[in-house]
């Protein structure tokens, strides 16, 4: 319970010099958005099975441990299970339902079970693709890639650079807040408060005691970050632009990866339409 950083790994960058880590961040963003959008569209188990094969190839290229990727999913298993139960019980089939069990507004049907399983599978794929992007892309590259792709919006007056900076800072604060919660829990444990004892409501009430010091610490970190950005004249003038450490240049592997992702996505759409 006290070692939250072992289980909440979202937003952490792993620089292992793999093929995915060396890819152009613009290509990784395009591929990730394409696959995430496609996963939200798929509604066939056959299409998800083919998508799983592609994710296995993707995982082998990342040189990351599967246990490390799925570790942060562990605290959310109970919420996924509760969501699955509620969706099964309150699912209303479009056609005449064949109930396995029914009482008042609650019911269990085969269509409800299949639809709920499909939703859970979709959530798992979305989680895997999002975490794979965060593990193989540093925050600096992620920011530069999104700013490069959104540069046309900046020319028509949309402050895309500021919006992307806010988004990236929010993602970066996830592991920082996890570390802060872990530090506060250890400090309270040293004073005699045990977070592992009691029922669910008692544990939640103990965790609620950490909200005020967590927000105070968070506001202090935001203030320090604000002063640091102002000291570097971030956004101080109308024609300012942020410089980059390195210029992006597409390599042969980036082009091949983009073409392969487009082909796989097209094949999955065709399979989903045929199977549906």
C-alpha cells in the first residue's frame, strides 16, 4: 500500500534505446491516435484478436516487461470489475432479450455479458496503447511532436503551444503526485496511522486525510514551476516561439512503421465490417 510508485507507472519514460524509443515522436503520435481511435471503433472479437497480434509485435519491439506495463492496472482491477457487473445488470438488449436471470430493472443476458466483455477489452487496449506511448516517448519529445503536428492551428490563432504545454505538464504531474502521496502515507504511518487496517470505508476516510497536505504541496510545486517558466520568459512577448534541442527528421523506419500501421488499421476495419 505504501509503495504506490511500483504500481502507478503511467507517465514514466523508459529510455532503453529500443526501436520504438528511437522513433520520430510525430510518427508515434499519429500511429497512437490512429490505433486508439480504431480501438474505440472496433466491435468484433476477431478484429480485437488481430489487434492483439499487432500489439504483441509492438511489445516485442519496445523491449519492455509486460508485468511492468500492466503493473499500474492492478489498482483499477476492482473498478473494472464493478463496471462490468453494473453494465451486465443494467444492459437492455435491442432485440427481444433472452434473460438468464431477471428481476425488476436488473437482468443478466448473454448479449449483456458479451457487450460488457467487449467494453472491458476495449478499455484494456486503450490503456495499453496510451501507456506504451508514454513509456517510449519522453515528455520533451511528446511536447515537440504535438507542437509540430499542431503548428498549422497556431497560424490561425489557436494557442496550440500553450494548450499542449498544459496537457504535458498535467501528465508529468501524475508520477509527481504519486510520489507525494507515498511520502505522506509513510509520514503518517510513522506517526501510528495504519492504512492497511479496517474496512473499505475506514481506509477511504484515512486516505481523505491526505487530501489537504497533497493539495498544499501541489500548489507549491505549481508556484515554483510558474516562477521558473516566467524566469525563462515563457510567452512574454507576442511573437515568441519555443526553440528545440534537436530537429526532427523522418527516417526509413519511421516511414515503414507509419505505412504498416495504416495497412493494419485498414485491415482491421475490413475484418470488423465483415465480422459484424
